[in-house]
C-alpha cells in the first residue's frame, strides 16, 4: 500500500511507495531512495535470545490483569 503525500512525480512528494522506494526532501535536494530490507542472520546466539524472549512473552500472557498492572507500575517507577 502506498503511503505517499502529494503527487508521485511532483517536487513535493514524500513518503514510501510499496515499501521499496522512499521519496524525500533533504535540505535543498529531493531524493528517491531504494529501501533495502535488512537481512536477518540466523545465529545460535540470536536464536537463543529469541527463545528467551518468547518464553518471557508467554509468561507475561499467563499473568492476570492485576499482576500485569503491578509489574507495569514497578517498571514505571525505575
């Protein structure tokens, strides 16, 4: 889905087209940039970290609303 502001071939177009092209104005130069997607390198340490995060998320969802609110309050204090 296109998220551009202004006509595509105008001097005022800015935003991203299809997640691939980004139109922008920087200082006095107007640009069209190709948005490269970042590669997701799968390493042992990243896999381990993702597994820990998924475990923490599942534990969070097992908490009651009251327990979640208590933890939110603790997190906002510090």
